[in-house]
């Protein structure tokens, strides 16, 4: 895998991206940049427009308006250059269940024009990188959900992309498998220098993995920035309480302020640190649905 260097252009630049299905506007003027060497989390609930954006970025959908540049070059889904520049790990498992781990990688490599010793070497490399070497001859149908997700990422890395698009990479995984996938994403970003655009509706996933977060709601980007800056923008501590059978919150810069405010409530309250979900609620008035529910 190739290491990215500092460049004059962002890894991905999106300007004015729009997509409609009849009267429904799935994307409404998306502006976004992904810098070289960063992990950017595209955070929003199901139906917010995350997967539509990924499908346009990979050429599976055509936008109604707007432009996309990869590394300063306007995106043309027909150009081989762009297909080699990006790797894609889709949300849904599209592995061939009848083939082994190694055979799935071999088929993918052949599609990218890899042959012989070069292909064998790259397969060995991505299997080592994703800790799947001992699974090479195992049928895909025998793998756990977490191992399948790692294989999907390994396949996306086979042609040595500089940019990786991950669509909901840990959806449906148990907590241990989710942590293993997170460790792999950090590893490929840190050791291989791969720029990552990660779509997710897991608050903790965005908070722990991303150097920057972009919130999307109803097809619009409502805020973007590093997680700590976004949280600091509303305060450091949250006072939770229930009033008229409704859950409510108040944000404070200091814990002492929250404690003093709590003394004014005649009923039970809870004080905790601010999360990205609090930021999202403040921006949209909506609570992010619980992906574990």
C-alpha cells in the first residue's frame, strides 16, 4: 500500500452535490472535503443521505447536480485512473459465498488487471495486513460476520488505493468484532496512509475513529469539524432531566455550573460529559436513533 504525501488538493472535494428521486430530495447541495491522510466520519441516521453520497462517489449513481474531484482531478466514473485511486467497502456483504477467502481476492484482483506473482504477492500482503492469512483457504460462508467485514476491507485494499470509502463498516457486528474492525481502520490509516471516508450512524464509532466529523440530516451537511471542537461548541457537561414526560438536556461549560443547576430541580437529574449525539440534537432537534435497538 502506498503512503500519501502532502498535496495541494484534498483527497476528495465535493461541491453542490444534489440528487432527487421524484419529489424527494435525497441530497441537497452537499459541500465536503476529505483531506489526505485523515479519517472523516459522515455521521447521520438511516435515510439521511450517506449511502446515496457513497454510491455517487463510486459511480454507481449519477448526481443531478454538483461536481466531485479526486486528488484535484474531476471525477469521471468511466476513467480507470479513478477506479484505481479509490477502494470501496460497501455496507452489505457482496462476497461470493461459494468461493474461499483467497479466491474472492483473486477474482477481485483479476478485475483490476493483476496477474501472476504480482497478484499472489498482493493477496498475501492484504491477508497479512488484515490478519486473515490463516483463513485463505476457508470458504467465505464459514466466516463470522466480523471476519467477512475484514475480508471486504482487504478486498478493497488489494489494488492499493489511496482513498478508502467505508459504508457503515460495523453495522450488525457484535462489540468484539466491531472493535477489531475499528483497529483495522486505524491501522490502515496510520500505517498505510490511506485517506478514509467512513459513513456511520454509530456515535461512538465516529467519536473514537474520526479526526473530523460531518453531520448530515435530510440530505444536508449541518456541521463539520473535529469531534472535540464540535462538542466544545455546546459545552462540556450535560444535565439530563425529565419534564412533562419529555427527556430534556441543558449544557454547561463547567461541571460546577451543572451541579448548581441540578440543585434547582425537585426531581432526579443526571450529569454527564457532552457527546456527539448532543451536538446532533442541538443542530437538528432530533435524537439519533439507537443502532443497537
